């Protein structure tokens, strides 16, 4: 939040448009980006106009099917997830805090439009998709894009093949569109919920 507030307050000095600030990240970074959106809304301060989330970690309290199905052999493992969670939030009760488990927030209405990309072979797939569904149910314009043929971390593999670059290019296009059409009236038209 401190970094986001600094960027929002100093956008012009940083060479950015203060009315076109988006947040984004992948995995734990996507968790932080979604948490910034939620906290900005609750604080009634400057808010991001778009969120770009790659395979976000959104619920540290529930073990979903994809975590069991893709527990081994697909880059991010179940053991990795346990290790990360234990380091990030060792107190299991605190994992229910929506700042950590954004999927558990009581109300997601008013969050910025989102592009949520998940990977078909990823322990985080199901919670990322669940977060996109919750956003849609709350009336947030969202594109939920599951890349069935990719694994967790695909944004880091751009030099390994065309398919990784295609997925990231698609997300970059969504970000550019979201920033260009940042008035709610326009964004709702382009980011109408999809099946």
C-alpha cells in the first residue's frame, strides 16, 4: 500500500498519468495487487483503474482440487505452496484476513476492472478462477482467461517459446484497453462478463 500510495501521489513527477494507474502481478504479486485494490477501495483513497492478475493466489485458507491434481511435476509444487504460505503468514488464523485471502472479502463491488489469467496446469488455477467469478458476481468487469496449455509462472518464460509470449501479449492488450477505456461506462462495454 505504501508503494501504491507513493506512486499515486507522485504520478506526474514519475512521468505517469495519475488517472491511469493500474496494478498487476503474478502469483503472490497478483495477490498483492488485488489486495491493494481492495484496501484502496476501503480507504476511499486513490484507486487503481485496472488490475492485471496472472494466476493469483487469492485464498490461503482453502485447499482446492487443482492444488492436489497439480501437486507435482508442473513447476510450482504443493510443497512449494506450503513453504511459501508458512513463511508469508505463519499464523494460520491470520490467513483469513482479506488482505491475504482476497477471495474471502465480504464485498468486491467497486473494485477496478480486471484481467485474470490462470494456467491450466497450476495448483493456483482454481482459486484464481474463483476470484474472477467472485469479481463478476460483484458486478466488476472482468475477463477470466484460463490458458489450458500453460503452467504456473508462464510470464517468466517469454524466451522459452512463442506460446508464453502469446499469452503475455494478450494480457498486455487487455491492460492497454483497460487503461484506454478507463471510464466505467466504456469499460463495462468492452469488459462485459464472459462465460
